[in-house]
């Protein structure tokens, strides 16, 4: 587990998807070492590496904001692509903070 960011007293954690799958009771097979769940108290997003036009990139998704309640859609942009894992973490954190502030 690796901290992504800390904001408003909450810490987002980056956890290998295979480890999160075991916690959730899902099948941990077929999960890449470069696939992460972004977790607060529950899963709020995902970051994973993929090849885009022959180059490795990091795709991030913001899936939910826990205090907003389940099923509340995240307004766009709720996903993006970055060159590095650090850039993907920063972009997800930035959007997470914006959504929590109602932006």
C-alpha cells in the first residue's frame, strides 16, 4: 500500500488490485502488477498501466466519492492518461479534491 495523497484528514491509498481483490472477495487472478485500486474507506478509483500507441501510459479513473453516497456520478473529467504513475496519482488527487469541493 502506498499513500496517494492526504486531504481534509483523509488519506487515499494506492493498493495493488490483486490485494484489493482478495480483500473484496474477488478473484485476484489476471491482475497486472501495474494495476492499482485507489482506496479511502472504500474503492474510489483505479490507476493502471497500458500501452497506448506503442508507449506505456498510466490511465486513471475516479469512480466515486464515499461521502456523496453510492451511485452518485462523478462529473467529467473523471478519467485521464499520464506518462508516469506519479503524474497519474497527482491528476486523480487533484480531481478527487475538486469533486469533494463541489467543482
